[in-house]
C-alpha cells in the first residue's frame, strides 16, 4: 500500500505549488489515503451525510467567501462541524486568508491548513496528477526498455541472453534508452503503462565483458529519455526445435502487466540473426497496425480471394466440359 503523508506532499511540491503552512506542524504526519480530492461546499453548509472526509479538502474562493459571510456564531458552528471529521488536510487556494476561527480550530484538532498561490482549477489539476501518480499501481520488471521509432519496446528474457546488447545496438543506430536491467512500471488509467529507470541506475547499462557504461556520456543526451509508454513486449529466448514459432503473424499473442494487455513478440535466437533489425521491424509493424494496416491479415485475405477465384474458374471449366 502507498504511504503518503501531508508532509510528503508539502515537502515534495511546496516550491512548485507555492505552498505555505498556516497551522503548526502537529498534523503533517497525517496520512493521505486516497488520490481523490474534495471541495466541501455542502459540508460547510451543513449537509454531511455523504461527506468524503478522507480526501484532501480544497477551499477555493467560493468556500472562503461563504464562510466569511456567515454570522460569527454560524461560522463557528459550521467550522466545528466541518473539522469534527478526521480530515487529512485542507488546502486554501488563490492565496486567500481563511477565517481565524478555521485556523484556530484546525490547530486544536491537528488538521494542517496549507495555502497556495495557485488558482483553484489549476491547483486541482496539478494535485490530481500528483496523487494519481503516487497512488497508481506499479511494479518493477527485469528487462530493458527502449524507444524505437516512438514505440516503447520492453525487452525481456533470461539474464545474459542479450537484452542490453540488443538495445545498445539500437542506441548506436539512433534510438533511445529508457531503462536497463530493472524497469519501474506505473499504470496510468486503465490501459497505459509508463516505464522509467530506477534512480540509482539512471541511464547506465551493464554489458558483459565491458562492465558498466554511461549511455548519455558516450552517445549524447539525445540517446536517452526519462520515461516512455510501454507498447510492445519483445521476448528473447533460445531457439528450441520442439517449439512451433509464429510464422504468419495472424495469431496476435498478448501478455499482461498490471492488468493491462500488451502485444508480445517472441524472437528465437540463433547465431547470425540480426535482432536489432527485427526489433526495428517489430516497432514499425506495430505502428502500421495502429494506423489500421495489418500486413498479415491483408495478405491472408488476398490469398483467400485468389483461392476462391481459382475454385470458381475450375468449377466453371468443369461445367463447360459437362455441357459439351
């Protein structure tokens, strides 16, 4: 389970979002347990039956103006009822000053109030993207990720089979390395997988016989990128005579990562096979399919059409012979 506290949010995004703590630090260790964000207009007005109190609460100009327009007794009553729930934190946007009663009551209940200079809609967008990334399903995979013609190819296979060497050759041909050895995979939404490298490894590669090499230092900064969507899995394995490998491309095999299905291309290795060129063709073939052009299916349809035509001609000739 993701562990995220108000302090993490404040320290990681404080400078970017212009965050300022209006209360003391007593509540900064409170956990943020969901990526959802809430604007508590109805709760401040007294309707709390369906109040999402476990979310980060955002008070914009509408909420602050409403509170400041209440008579002192009703304002205090509204704030006390609002803060009676176990809130993770409150964010006040547009650099607005909340009512002093809100700050005092929040300090008493150890609920952090954070002020930001960002507009409400803009901050909501930024915070939502940050929380989505922090709470997104993620995993780490053994493999090498490369950007080939704009397609994210994830190379997998047993250790020492040649994944890094293949991607190194791709980099030398002008393609880009994303991550080697260990790939961090994060799911965005329901069907997008984003791959990045681990912080300690960055864009280094382990090449057996050479050791650790620094890709951007050798090939330049254009030879790497920080992250890339994973679109195709390339499985490298030794050739086995007892295995029936796909020769037509009609049967599209898939694999599943974080509940997302991805096409998988299995390349059997034999001496002399140019894996680099095959990888480039796999990327270009994937692009053609995205544009609605499926070579194997079109070829198959053409063969079927030719076979039907020959069969019709043969039947016609047989009928002419019978008539004679």
